[in-house]
C-alpha cells in the first residue's frame, strides 16, 4: 500500500470517528443553564407548578444569577454530583431561574442567590426543608451537597407520607 493511500485511509477513519462522536453526543439543553443537561427542566414557575400537579413530584426551584460567583460555584458542584443529578431527573420537576418569581413564598427570608426551595404538589412551599445557615435558610454552598441530597430525600419522603 502506498503512503498516499495509507494517509488517505487514516484521514478517512479519523473523520468518520469525529462524525460518529458528534452524532452520539446529546446537544446541550439551553434550559439547564449548566445545571445538568440530562435533567428535564421546565421553563417557568407556572409550568413547573402544572407539571408538579400532573406528576405528583415535588418542584425544586433553584434561584441563581449567571454572573454571581457563588451561583457559579454551586452550579459546578450540583452538576458534578451524580447522585443529585439522578435524583433531580427522576424524582423532581426542576426549574432554575435567574429572575425572581411572583410568588413571595419563594423569597421567605430574602431574594439572595443562590437559594434552593422545594414546593410539594399541594402547592406548599416547604419552609421546613432548608439549608444549614440561619441567616440564609435556603442557601447552599458547594460543600453542602450532602445537605442538599438529604433535603432532596426529605422532600420526596415527606411527599410520600403526607399526600
């Protein structure tokens, strides 16, 4: 085999491999905003409430800002945690918002970011499910992923026992 034919064969195989890789990769979901492309996200709070009632799954609302370094750090920890990603996809209706909703119950102790709140299918914002900071009850930091997992489990367990 000539060196030209060998070179052509190598280029052809490389191109086919690249083409296959591109097709098998799932395109990023814009609604995820980097919080987890494998998670199904709703676009609005109202859509989340509707889907929550249909599915009888709790709604998890993540308030954040794109330019906030604390939000970015939490997003990285959240998206890197396989257990959280799996629970979010399977057990919750998920919404991440960069603008506050009209529901004052989602800003019980202020409109800081990042904050994460849970709403159950009875349309109750679960004030009893919160992080570990007394001055910002619904705040989580990147090293709080165990607490967030615990709260996600609590939200699903309360749902089963109360509804």
